[in-house]
């Protein structure tokens, strides 16, 4: 089960971002989360969501955060539930208009 958008449509090389993680340069590449996400999500859920927004697949997120794929999928379901959406596409549509 995948939660999110399929395909590899990140605007930059994900490996480059992962190499920069933990540096000031890497932090500046993270997507800004919608206000509601900042308020409603746990720190781990925010991290998973930021990686989803970068275009990483569940398997890549699991490897990057040292989690199982099932745990990543559970985080995705909980994120979408807390934010009142069914998937990443709905989240993007909802918050594109709210935070604009």
C-alpha cells in the first residue's frame, strides 16, 4: 500500500538532499508545512510528511528514517486523518488554497 503520489517527480535529486540533511543547506530545502500540519502533527509525522512532499516513496522514507515501511504507511494514514484528507493529493489541494 502506498500513501501519496506515485512517480519520481521531485524537482531536484533526492540523493543530493539526503546528503545535505542535517546541514544548514539541507534544512533550507525542506518544504514549509501548512500551519495546520505544524500544529496538529507530532515531530515524527512532520518529518514523514516533509519527505513525502519532497517526492520520496514510502520505501525511501523508511530507509532514511530507519523505520519499517509499515510504520511509514501508518504515519501517512495518521497524518491524513489528523489533517482531514484521504491522501497526499487531497492534502496538497486543500492546503494550496488555505495557506495561499
